C-alpha cells in the first residue's frame, strides 16, 4: 500500500516511521510504501519550531536538525536574544528553543549573566520599543544621574542615556537623581560614603562636621541647606560649603545676619531652627543672657547667635518716655468723702540692666507704687484742700515715687491727677455752695457800680452849677443826641431857654 504526502509551500514536515524520526520533508508531494508512515507539518510563518522530544532528536540526529533549525540552548547563567526577521524575543536561562531556518531570517546572541547583567548598547537600540521577558530598560535624562542597584546593592552610576539589564534571577533597579537639585535624597548616604568612595569622589561634595561645627551650603550664591554639628551629607559637586566654628563664633557676623535673617524668606526658613534672633528697634536697648548669665547690652539692629549647645534669652527695653495710667481708684478723703481718682505718670528707664535685674515686672511695680502714693496723699487731706490744690497731691506723689524708683534706674518724668470724681450728692451740695457764693459776689459788684454811678452824677452836677458854659455844652450834647433820632427840631425862644421853655418837635 502506498501513502502519498503533500507539503505546502509555507510548510515543512517531519517524517516518522513507526514513531522514529526519518527526515524533513520539503514542500511538494511525497509517496511512501507501507502504512506506518506519519508526518507532522509545521507552518513556517511561525518561526519557532514546537517539536516534541526535541532534546532526544538533537541527541540522535544533531546534523539533520541543525540543517533546518536554529537551536538556542541556555545554561542556568545564560540568556539569549533571538532576531526573527524584524522582531526580537528573549530566551531565559535553562531553556532549549528551536527556530526554522530559511523562511524567515533568524539569528541569536548568547549572554553570560555571571559576566555582566547589562545588555550591550548596540542591542539596547534594537529592542527599545519591545517588551521582552526578563529584560528591564531604563532611561536616564540629560539632567539626571542614575544609580544602579542589584539586589539592593549599589553597583555603579549611570550617565544620561538608555540602558537595559537582565533581571532574571536578580532584582535590578535604577534610581534617577536630578542634577538640577543640588542636594537630592541620596539613597543610603552612609553606605555610599563608606563603601563607594569612588562614586563620592567623582560626583559629590561630602560635608562632615565635628561637634563644634555648623555648615552653610550655597548653590550659585543661594543658601540651600544648613548642617548641624556631627552631621554628614552629600551634595552634587559645584556647591560652596562654609564651615563655622560655633565655639569661637557664637554670634553671626553682620553679613551673615543680612543674608540669613534679613535676606530671603527661604534662607530664614532654613536657618531659623539653628538661630536665636533678636531685633532691637531705635530708642530701645536689648539685654543678652547666655545660659542664664548676663552678657551684654545690644544696640539697635538685628542680632543673631548660633543657639546649638547653649540657651539664649534676650529682652528688649524701651528707652522712650512711657505713660502709665492708674484709673478708677476709690479713696476716702480725710473728712471721709468717697472719691474716685484717675492718675497718669510718665517715666523713662535710664539703666535697663538695674531695672531688669531688680524688677520682674517694671510696669506692675510702678502701678502698685503709684496706687500706694495716691491713697496716702488723698487720705491725708480734706475735700476742700484737695479741690483747692491738686498740685499738692501731684508733688506728694512725685516725691514718693521718685524715691521708690531711684534704686532701679527708672526716672519718673511727670505725675498728675487727671480727674477727681465726686459722688452725686456731693456734687449737688457743691453746686449750691458755688451758686450762693457767686450770687453774693454779684450783689456786691452791683452795689459797687450803683455807688460809683451816683458819685459820678453828683460830681457832674457840681461842675455844671459852678460853670454855666459846661451847662450850655451839656444842652447842646442833648440836642445832638435828639437830632440823631428825629428829622426836625423847632425851638421857640433862644437857646438860653432851651431847657426851661417848651420844645415842640414835629416829625415830617
């Protein structure tokens, strides 16, 4: 019995007799005698050959298989890249794969993972757009540096570019660090410093400080970081580092104060936790205490100190004339009249150190002493005496308070009672008294004026009696006044009889 086998143009066949490999069959018609022939066909459009018992066939018929197949075998430490026409596939360790020759162009490249996990650059470009099993790809931008880690251990740095690494049995990671940021968060800085000094030397500026040092780090003239004592930090090369010995330079130089405190908000934000700052305004003075001990007085301006390892206290004292009010004091006068008084005082601090060391609360002390002085001065005088002379109260209080403040370097400039507020019934009584006094004074003045007027009239009459010419002048004066008020005056007789004869006045 004959058996006819047809192999199409895009196929290849493997001929078996009673299950044993015989040969490959090319496209065409093949005839064999007998009934125990079997043929398995494969589509050459599928480049990979999925052949059963491939390992056994390679052992028994290596030459026949390699004539038609590209055999790719990887060991436990090997991977491979296979090009199938325009595409690529990856072959992982411990695999046996076969690909048909001739129909599609195939080639493969074997890689030893013990020697290098990195894919050579010429292959990185070829597989750029492909997702291949077991292969990780990384992009380092032009403003970045990459740190290559295998199994969380730093291996080396990566310059800008494209990279690919086999990550079959080992975890591979790349951490991109921006070169634009001068102080990025370097992963495991201490490990980089201790274990990889070559990387630190090539790329970084290492800052290590002793217990009495602090560092200011600047990038292009701008403050970017502060480092406290005993710290260690990595920066990219190019930064400027200023190390300051805080044992010998406790206070900041004026240039640093201008830069860190009065400069940009960013610099102040970075430095604030390391500094004790005090601003003394004009007409003020500051007192500086370090570790609870007085150090010096501070002139107007902005002052700053490194506060690491020390405690600082500063207090600003106003040297200008200040006012203090003692209001609503309820006090009994000597004659038991209840009064409410308001007092004001002006004072100036002459010796800030004496005032601060002697008094915990300057304003509170002055208020209390003014209260005592006011009560003493008012309680010793009657209401009438108080109303007649408030200046006596002011002098009494002023003498008292000056003696109390002299020992504390405080000068009292002025003291005065602003208001003496009387109860309502006392006000009514005083109003009546004043009214009666003023009425009596008015009567005296009225009587005095009437007496003076009468005396003047008598003197005038005597003058006229003894001097007829004066009388005639008086008559003319009277006629002149009358003429001012009427239009026409008719006089009968002579002027000599003008005051004794009848005068007729007609208004026209």
